[in-house]
């Protein structure tokens, strides 16, 4: 069944995290009280719902799923604008640890908005097709959307609970998205396609969009790592970062 807004399901953190009294950590209750951080958590759930609805669209061509994805994309655009407009004033009134959280929220919401755009691009390509997807292609695109949904859920849980293991799992799962995308490219580029047949090319564009959405989700994992550890993974190889 299609999912729409995640706002009503947003759960606030329940207790303080480890080392809550140190400079690098912020108590979870403080996270729950911050409107901008709550907007970011809401955006995580909305992006996750977009990936969930894409799975429905791929398997059932549901019009309701398409409309739900469209709503998610619009909500993510709105949240990014709200955080972008409100953050400059908010960041001048907090300490260093809180400022790090707010900056992470802004950076990460930009990635979430881009994920929404990429999922929407896949939905639009599916809607414009006259023929059904080949079963093997459909299965692999569905698997990519499910992995993306799981990665986004890990990002949400990791931010709520300040859980570094969630960030590691996201970096590991991105390899599965890359593998599925590579498999589809190998298959379609090796085929003898009749002149004028662009159906295989459209499938590759969908796979590439989901692979890029996975890359944006690894950016979220890197931002979560930086928030918790106080140092960046940006210049570390993905394999080493996942360990």
C-alpha cells in the first residue's frame, strides 16, 4: 500500500546517548527539541517512503504509488528550503556540538532532496513506458529500490540513536546497489538491440538513477560518521570506511 507523508510517524529519541556530557556529543533529548533536526529526521522518513513506493510502482504500476512518490519529492523540496532559510539564524545561538548537528542536517537534507529527485525520475520513466519491464530487469530494479529503502532507514535510526554501526552498514550495502547496476549495464550493453528500440536504454537510466541515489545515501552515512566521531570519512577509501 502506498505511503505518503512520514510526519505523523516521526518518533523522538527517548534517552541520552553515550558520553552525552562531552563536547562532541549532544543529549538525545536536545536533538528531539530542535525543530531543524526534527525536520531532517522527517525528511529521512519521507525519502525512505519514496523508495518504498517505488517498489510498489515497479511491481504493480500503481497510480497511487506514483502520486505518493510525487508528494514525497515535493515535501523534500519544501523541507530543504525551510532548513536552508532558518539555519543561519539558528546556528548563531548554539554551541559547537549543536552547530555541528545543524550543519549536518543542512548538508544531509540536500542529499535527501536529491534522492527524492532521482526516485521521481525513475517513476516518471516507468509511467511513460508502453510495455511492461522484462521480468529479470524488474526484479533487479525492485531489489535496488528495497536496498535503498533499507539504507535510508539505517540513516534515520543512526541519527536518532547516534549509532555508528548504522553508518557502516549503509556503506557496506551500497556495494550491492553498485553490483546490481553493473549487472544491468553488462546485460543491456551486450545485447543486439534493433535500431530505434530505446527500451533497454531507459532501463539503464533507471538503474543509474538508483545507483546515484545510493551514492547520496553513502554521503548521509559519511555525515553521520562525522557527527558522531568528529572526523570525516570523505578522503578514506569506501572499503576502509566500511570497516
